[in-house]
C-alpha cells in the first residue's frame, strides 16, 4: 500500500491560487477606488482624504496588484510545467 501526495498537493495549489486571486481582486479594486477618489479631487475639488494619501495608496495598491498577477501567472506556468 502506497501513499501519494498528488491529490493533497493539487488541493493546496488550488486553494492558494484562489486566495491569491481574491487578494488580487481586492488590491485592484482598492487601487481603482483610491484612483477614482484622486480624480474626483482633481476634477471637482471634493477631498475625502489628503491628496498625497490617495495618490500613494492608489499607486502602491496598483504595484501590489501587478505583483500578485505576475505571481499567479508564474505559479500557473510552473504548475503546468510540473505535470
């Protein structure tokens, strides 16, 4: 009787991919929200937060979203290569 880790590894991979996809969606949505708040401040002059805070938040969350997208793409590529 032998035990293989294949199904367990596959389940862990799928779960981590799901969590990273959720984190990507949250980061992208937050970046868009802060970007929209910054544009509203530029166009209409309505200030919800200090302008530098909105701009820095939008840019840093966009960087996080790009990093997560690249991580997901690399992980999927590596997973396909392993099969």
